[in-house]
């Protein structure tokens, strides 16, 4: 049965995946969170003033900057995390929850987003390959493990870093700094913190890679896309704009570029996969 609003080729691809009972991997990026009001922070929203200098996100979100000015990095992140905390999951997140409920162990969600919206929407089979703003860990790697981000007071962008916040962000085991549980620009993916190997294995077993709202600007997501492409898996890219995944989909016999937003496109795609 055709699903209302889907293009014929996309309908055929999804029907084939549904009929085969194969595994589905959803790979999500900043686009799905933008529809909940979370900016990417790579533009004007991401700039941060320290003294008389403007810093770009690629400078703030580094181990080097944290070691030089941990209070300023935390001030930037606490503002960011407040924006994430105030956001709410949208119909795109909710559609992927329905897909997981329908497919069970045949479904894996790999997200680049640190905002926790997938988890808060109800997704459980999630690999957060760039980390999760809900957690912290010891910057000195003393062995304390993953901890919940302490409950912090709401802050405005220009609020100063306080002694209370410094105390809250001290490691309970060694007394050093806690750090955000996020992948910084001068760090590498790994399995222990960012589930790199697990995400690659999921891609290697997928019959469908469903890419949602990512521009392919980082290494591991593109690696996942290339794995799916070279294996001949179905590849559906949901994005308002052209991007490297759309190019892979165009070159694939089982590929389709579903131009549009996650909120607009995902409910129909998920319904066609059997999770109406």
C-alpha cells in the first residue's frame, strides 16, 4: 500500500526494506534539533567573547582551550546546555521513537547531537557519537566514570562564572575539573566514550541507512555513509539542502534524497517502514 505524500521511488525503497525485515540505522545531525529551536552554534550564536577577543566554537570546544581557560569554556557550555535543556523533542524525534518501537533490535540510532532530545523523546537504542550534555567526566581521567551534570542555575550569556559553579564542577574523587562529556574538535572518536566501533558495526549490518539533518562535516558520519554506500545498502537522505549524503544517495541504485525537514518527511518515511 502506498504511503500518502511519498515519491514513487522512495516508496519502493522503503517497501523493499520493510519486506526484507532488514536492519535500519538512523544517523541524525543538527538539522533535526534545529527544528526544536537549538542553533548549530557554528554561526553567530556560537561566538564567545573572552576579554576583548571573539572566539569561534572550533576554538572554544577544544581540550587546548579547556586547559588554558576552563572557567570560560564551562561558562560557554553552561549557556549552551541551558538552551538544550529548554528545548523540546519535535515530531521528527517522535517518529524515530515509533520506528524503534516497531523494529526493536533491528533499529539503531546514531546521533551527532549532544542535546539529549532523542533520549528525552523516548529513544533507547542510541549511540551518541559526539557525547551527551547530560553527563560530565573527570578531565584528568582519574577513573570516577560518567556522572550526571550537576543541577545548575539558569544563566544568561554574559553571566560570570561563580565559585559555586566551580565547586559543582569539581571531580568528587580527585578534586580536579570535571569536563563536559562531549567530543572536542582536537580529540578523536573512541568506543569507550563515543561508541565509534558500535556505530561502525551497526552501519556494516544495515539494510537501510536513514540520514537526517546532517551536513557530513565530521569524519565518522561520512565513514558510516560510505560503508552503507559501498555495501549496497539502501540510503535515504532527509535534508532541506544538498549535502554529501545526498550525493551518495544519487549515486546509489537504492538511494533517494528526500528533500525537506525532518518534521515534514520523517513521519511518512517511518509509516512506510511499518511504524505508522
